[in-house]
């Protein structure tokens, strides 16, 4: 027993270190991830309740499609939220560093700002092509009625194949998770590299 008291691992001051999540992780969790998760879980719960009361096979199939469409909409709105936070933080980093993006009709303002950040701070961990595809998918929701192709200001826009299901945008839950993680990785990198 006396040996146990002398064991340094039993020292009451030898507390485990708690790792506090990065403030951007907390922000994304509260504004995007948790809301998205609650939405998907709610859709699933209501779907199960409604489908348990339906006997007709055709009506069940129709209801399943309806709930699948609700999930797709929830995923699309989560993607819009990710790009909104990306835009907010990229703009703040550019303002802090007094960076102005180069003019271009071919690239989104967000991606041009990220190019300016990469020019100043070095190339970030996530390719900017990932964010270009993400912004185009967001634009499809906001400007293109979630279509895979649409006209905007006289030019044809098209979402990346990975976000497409024939004629419409279709973002999966895994793609939302990937968008959150890669966006956080890039933003945290910008923050660490900023003077």
C-alpha cells in the first residue's frame, strides 16, 4: 500500500491534459455540424414513423423518395453554410493581411482570395480546386435551383461530377463531412501562418 502512495501516477496533481478544440472547430460544430446532424436525424425519425403506418408498396416508395429529397436538401444547405463560413474567414484573413484578389471572370471571388492567401502564406494543405468545386456546388443551390448545369450572367456553370446526379446537385452526408474537415484544415492552416 505504501508503494502505491509513492507511485507518481497516483499523484493527485498529475491530471490528464485536456485538449481544447480549436475555436474554428467549435464554430463549425455549433453552426453547421450539429444542426446538420439534428436535421438528418429528424428526417430519419419522421420517415420511420410515417413508413411504419403505410402498407401500400407504391406509396412507401414514393414516401422514401420524398425523405431522400429532404436529406439531399439538408446536405445542400449544410454545404451552403460551409461555404458561407469559408468566405467569412477567408475575407477576414485577407483583410488582416491587406490582400486584394486578382480580377478574373473565370474564378469565384472566394477562390481568388484564397489564391492571394496562398501567394502570401504558401500553398495550403488542401488544393484550391477542392474549394472551387465546393463554391460551384454552393452556387448551384443559391443561383441554379440545385441543377447540375445552369446559366449565370451569360455563362454556363456546371457542378463537379462528384456532386452530380444526372441533372441535379446531390451532395452526400460524407461529402458534407469532407467539406467541413477540409475547410477547417485550410482555415486553421491560414490562421497559423498569418503573422
